[in-house]
C-alpha cells in the first residue's frame, strides 16, 4: 500500500475517532421574554427556573450521556420577535426542540408553525386553552394547566365561600369579569363566564381591554355602576397596575379581587408599587412549590423545591420566590427527568418522533413533581391532545407579604380572609 493511501486511511481513522469522541448533546432553544413588560410579569422568573433545572442536570453529567445545550433567546415581549426567534432557532441554530414560552399571544401562533415543521416543542408556561383545543397537534406538549381551568377555579372558590365568608348565597354574590383581550385573558374570561353561569353566580359585567391601553378609567366607571362584590381579573403587570391606580383614584370599592396568574402572581412587583393596598389579593396558578407540604409529595420532591429556591435567590436575592419560577423549574424538570431519558433509552434518541413517543408514555401520579400535580397527556385525536390532563391549580392569597394556599380546602395553608377587612383601601 502506498504512503499516500496509508496517510489517507490514517486521516479517516482519526476523523472517525474524533467524531466518536464528540460528546452527544441535545440542543434546546429556550424562548422567554427577558425584556419588556412580560419580563416583570413572570417571564424572567420562568427563565431563571428553567435555567436552574437545566444547570442541575448538566452539573450531574446531563441525561443518559447527552449534555443539554440550551440556546437562550429574548422574545422582548413581542409576538413577531417570538415567532421569528422560533424560526431562527429551528432553521439556523438547528436546535433539536423548543422550550418556552410565557405569553399565550406568542404561543398560539407559534405551536402551529412548530408542529407543521415536525419539530418538538415543550410548552412550559403559556396557558391559553386555544393552544391545543381542536388542533390535534402531534409534536407539542404542555404539562402546565390551561385557561379553562383558571376560569373554573375562581368561580368554584367564591361559590364555596359565599355563605360562610360573604354572608350571602352564591346566587346573590355579584361578579365582574375584566381581562386583557389577548388569547390568555380571553381564554380565562371565557372559563370564568361559563363556570360562574353554571354555578348560578350573577355576572354584572364582562369587559375586555387591550393590555397596552393607556387609560382604563372608563372601565372603572362601568365597574362602579355595576357594583360587583368580587372582581375576577386576568391581566399582565402594566395593565393591572394601571387598573388598580385608577380604581383608587375613582374611589372604587369592592369586597375581593381574584387574579389569574401572570401579573397577579408577581405579588412582589405589585407590593413595590402599592404596598399594603394589595394585601389579601388572590391569584390562581400552579402552586409555588416551596409552600407545599413536602409530606404530600413523593420522596425527593421537597428537596428539589428547596434547591429551586436556593438557585432563584442566588440570582434575585432573599426575596419570596414567585409561582412562575416553579413553573419554569418544574415543567423543565419533568421533561429532563421523565421524557428525555425514555426517548433516548426506549425510542432511540432525540428525534422529534422519539420525543413525541416518550411524551405520550409519560404517566406521573399526583405528588410526583415538585409542584404536586401529576402528568399524563391527552392522546392524539382528543380535543386537547398534548395537554396534561392531570394539571392542577390552587388559589393563593397574599397576606402581609407572604403567599398561602387558600383553595382547594383540603390542602390549604390559611383560612382565607374574605371579604377585605375594614379599613382596607378597596374595602366596600
């Protein structure tokens, strides 16, 4: 054999050895809003929680021989930026899958494009039921609860407490539903309307508004005329802030306010602006993991919640950890701890098809995640295929800067304060 052939053979062997030595990785495009109004409304906390979960797995060597290579991008609180980034991650960065996003306005159009491209997406935070309803998506999965559940929970909560707390039957307790009119707010409001009507609770006003509206004084005027006992509000941080400020200016009084995640779950941000004015407000969301009783969870889940808190506070300081950090952490952990290992070991790797099959086989019982809920996805052909059928929400109440579980009653950590106590700035 000639020296030339020997050299060529040696070069091929070296190239093959180098390729073999390359560590395997799964490249994940992670999309959250790190700037703009959504960042302070929960998206930054989602990002921190997701990064904490990824870092934890990488520190232990990855998953089944695969290192996680996250490509973090900022959607800038804009729908077009989120869509463009998703397409760039798929077509230019050649990511194996997408993970995120915070806003349902971004999520609804994004999932259609991702599914059509046969790329796998793990939806961690966006809640609109419209993401899945009637679409029969094949490659998109969401462990997170959906907006219909949010709308139902608040109406059931006030029905349960009407007589004992408000001193009147639920069919005489007047409710107003106000909401930002994007997919997120409209979805929750539709759930509110359907469930309150089913419960026989009167709705005296249902009104949407643009999340970017510069003035909500006309909405406050309508609310004053309708005189509801309870406000059911779905919005982001800027519009919630504007509403509360103008309600106070117009001396609008009511008996209770129940928010539905997003801006209402960022109680630290609201307290920075309003102080004790937001005492006894409520928000509905997946529970902040650290306030669950670890005894109600499978062994090890409580320790994961503590680690999430430690890592979040290492970034943000000694603050109360919002529910959105738990969403980012828990829902990323579910993928890395359950779906990804099964895709690699049972289905041959990290292709979209392998990940899809592995997700459809997920069967985590209640108590088996840091946030308490179980995970099993509705199958193809179901009206909500890809949605977690075991997802759960809680009603939280904020009392003197601390977060408590107010409902469901069997797991509550506080006897809820209803209505607002005498002397509260919004108390009627």
